[in-house]
C-alpha cells in the first residue's frame, strides 16, 4: 500500500491517499494553531492504520510549522492522548 500525504489548502484539509482512496483531516488555520475539525477514513481504509498515519502526518506538519494542534474531532483528540510523544503539540 503506497501512501501519499499532502496538504490541500484549497479544501482546508490534509489528505492521505492510499490505493486511490483518500483519508483526510479537515482543518482551520489560526495563528500558531491547526484546529482539526474532522478526521475521515473511507470504509475500505478503516482498520488499516490509515487514520493513524494521517494523524502522524498532521503532527509532523504542525512541528514543521511551529504550530500547535487543537483537536475538535473526537478521533484526533483520542489519537493525541494515545500518542503522548506529541502531547507538547496540544493546544
């Protein structure tokens, strides 16, 4: 499974494309903060770790930008709680 992560600013979301399917994280940019409103994985990608890889990419992007993450989405919030190595990013 080849995966390609990209920021799609026109749609305000990070996208992870895997075998033609796209998991995504909708966001709003605020000064110094990425607000993650919603994380979605298509049914075919659920249970494959796609959303986890997507959130890893979101965390990496936040670090690169020097931004924090404010999770509004339940999945994003629980992912950040489970991945304490990214706890410093939580706003």
